[in-house]
C-alpha cells in the first residue's frame, strides 16, 4: 500500500515503510526483539558498508533510521528531492537486504541495556512502565518496547535475521510519502 501526500513547500521528502510487528508480536522471552531489529536494520546492507552508507547520507543531508512500536516496525527516510533516486536505493536495500552485522548488533544491545539502566533512575519512566503492567497485565503491551535485561541477553542475531527475513517475505508493507513530487512522478 502506498500513501502519498503532495507538499510543495520545500524540495524535500519524507518516507516511511511499515510492516506489522513490534511489541504486539513479542513475549516475555522475546521482549525487545523488534526494537533491536529496527535499531540494527539501517547500519548496512548487502553491497554497502556502514561507513559508505553514513557518508553518502551525510553528503546528501539525509537521514535513515529504524522505527519500532507497539503494532509495527519499519524504516524512515528524510532527504532532498534532488537525491531521491539514490536515496530510494538505500531505503529499499536496507529493508530487503540488511546485513545485520554482529558488530553493530552487539553495539545496539549494549546501548539498549545502558538505556534500560538509566530508566531505572527516572521516576516518571518507572511509573509509566508500572501503569502499562497494571493496565495490560499479561498482554504484550505490558512489556517495554526496548525489552528488559533478561530478554535482551537471550536475543540472538540469528533470531533478528530470521524474524525480519520472514516478515519481508510474508507481510505486506505500507509506504508513506510526503514531499514535493506529485503522485505521477513517484
């Protein structure tokens, strides 16, 4: 499905790709899986190294990032319309051919665990998590999108790859576009 909104104010665009997934598909054992997929998805893909991808994005004043939420996960791209052709290659290759390199997988796990430690010191975040646990009880929404220390330690790069690959083969996606290109030029 493609959702298009023409917005001629500036020569820029924003695109997102979403697939069903996220917290709704997690259990206590796999909690944090989709967040980890989203965070490692955009480091590199088959045919391009992290350094080359980030350099190209920086040279084009563009950004590419992963998204994970309660019901969906995906990627987001923002850039200048003049660069849309080359940026779309990064966008779709990131989704359909991510490398999921162990180096970046381990780095993201470490960063998430550090963020979870910091959450323990934030009373507002503690109350919000407790509220979710009370309201949603055993439903997946009672879990933290980021995961928890125990679940993250058990998540493997193989599970991340297997889950995302299965999703790209079986699940429909929704792509959104907002920018200065009319629909017939997209």
